[in-house]
């Protein structure tokens, strides 16, 4: 992100083409920082004002790239934060060495998996939403008591603080068990679909647009869900009747190796579960 008096530039680390496209649509000039081990698509270079390539496992190489971005006024994360959050093994070590994962919690079959989306600005981590994994798919917002939600927020912000993460979105996986919460993964990205569609359906908000509004320095009201939204994974050969159901808000076929899914709305978690089961029966 840049100073308001300068051109609206933003540095995106390891971005997807749709994310860069959304940033450009929001009026940003995008600098994309990509891992040398993952060759960026040609379209990414065309959309970006500048494309930086570095080895995300090499802190010195990352520092050189980030120094280049900082020199033109972009806010950047410390190289160690970028390196750690790009490496699942490094995240696990950080979690384990700092007591963010009770012994044996990851293997606890009684645990429930949550996805916590945050947005960090000047080291302040704002929770955008909490989604729970269910037997039929994802449910947003996760139906949680206040103290449970606070526990999830606390363990995620603790991880981001330990990593030194200062700016941008993060998507963190937390396993909540009777032994306590266990952080099992984190990526410094805007959540991929279907979560943005779940937020759009439940709260009538655009998660990606809100992210860039905040990073541009504008105030954005907290996301408050008006209803529940759920996603259901669809088989490769699903029937088009699914799309016509009155409570289905979005349906997409399998593409680029990713399974198709349908997003539905509901007035309660129970109704979401019933509608999800109906969709799975109809989809075949």
C-alpha cells in the first residue's frame, strides 16, 4: 500500500490472477512478488505494473525484493514473515515452539476445523470472518459462542504477531479440540472461493473489494452476517437443476483441477444442512 499522496501502488505477495485483476479494478497499480519456484502466469505480468521474482525460502533474496518495493513507498512485511507464512513446515514449527498447539491436539478426532480470515494493517489484525468445515461443506458464519470466537481470534492473531506479519490478508486453519485450539496452517492470501461467495451471500459484502478498501486507507464497516451461507462440493457431472433451486446463489463447475461447488443461503445452520443434503441428492 502506498501513501495517499503518491500513486496508489500495492504489493501483493504470491497473488493469483483474479486477485491482481481485482486490485487493478479497485484502482491500484500492482507490484506482484512471486516465488521463483512457481512460474507466474503470463497474464499476471501483463496486469502488474512490476513483477518481482524471489526465492521465498531465501530470506536474503526476499529482503532484496522487499527493499525494492519499500524504496517506492510501498508498505511491506518483514522478509521473515513472508518466508515463514509461505512455508507450511515453518508455520508448524512456529506454532509448536510457541505453545500455540497443545500436545496431541492435531490428531484429536473430536476437533472441529475452522477457517479464520483476517486483514492486517500496521500490525493490527482484524478478523473478517470465521467459517467452519462440516460433513457437507463449509458454513459461514460459524455458529460460535462469544468466548469460542474470541479463542479462535486470539490464537490466529498470536501466530501473525509471532511471524511479524504487518500488512495484508491471511487465511488461517485452526483445529478446535477439547485440549485447546491448534493452528494447523496459514497463508498470507485472500481466501479462495467459495469463501468470498459465502461472505457475499451471508453478509452482502465483497470480501476482496473490502480488502482493497481497507488497504487504501478507507474505513470499512465490520462484516456482519444477515443469514447463513453454505457451500456444497459437486460431482464432476452434476445436474443443471441445482442452479435453478431458489436458495442456490452461485454454482460453478469443476475447473483447473478444482471441484465444482454450489453456494446456498439459509436462516439457520439446521436449514443449511438440510438444503445441502437436498443439493447433494439432486446433483447425483
